[in-house]
């Protein structure tokens, strides 16, 4: 048998939702509703929801108010106490796609030389056009082939 070693958990992005202790409402994640079941108690004063269970790979587990319900990278669902979640998770900073560099004028000229304005006719029906009042835009029905020529002109100008 080998000696224990230390490991760092790989950073993975998971989806998580914190349960507030109230019955699930419209707009709450579908995957939470599919994996959980309410727990009711019946007493002399009536019936009320007191908790929730979650169906995990290990079986049914109790979920307490403020627990986080997590959907892992393979779709597995499990719960985590709020204090543990705060120590082990942080918001994922998803990076936006980088803005591509502008096309060189030679590439625009080459694109313009091979684009057939007639090919746009079936697809282009409504395009935004400037009404000339300082930036107000309106949607105006336009001749598709004429708009395709306008797109071609913008390509040629490098816009």
C-alpha cells in the first residue's frame, strides 16, 4: 500500500441553484424539479412542506433550506450545505469570445468579387436602415436585391 498523497481538485464549471426552503415555483430549474421530491408533515394544525429529498447516485438524500443543489459535469445531481458550498465554489467567470480583427481590404475586395447580389434575394427581406434623423433606426421593407447590393458596397468599403 502506498503513502497518502495530496491532490488538488480540477476546476470544473457546474450548474448550481440554492433552495430557499419554499415549494418549487414556475421558473425554478427543470432539472431540480426532476431530481427532487417535497417532504410533507401532517399535524393537528394541517399539512405543510418541511423539506425536500433529492435523488442522487447514492440514493435519496435530505435537502435543507439554503442548501445548494448542484448538477455535475455528467448530469449527476447532488446537494451541498451552504457553508461548504461557499468554501469550495466561486462564480465561474465565463470569457467572452474575442473580437476578431478587422478583415484586410484585400480580403474584402476578394469577398466582394465572388458575392452575387442575386443570391441574397430569397434570404433578405427586412433590414435596418438609417432614416437620417441622427441615429434612429427603423425596419423598412426593402427590395432584397437592392439591399444585397448595399451589403456588397459596405463590404467593399471595409465596414
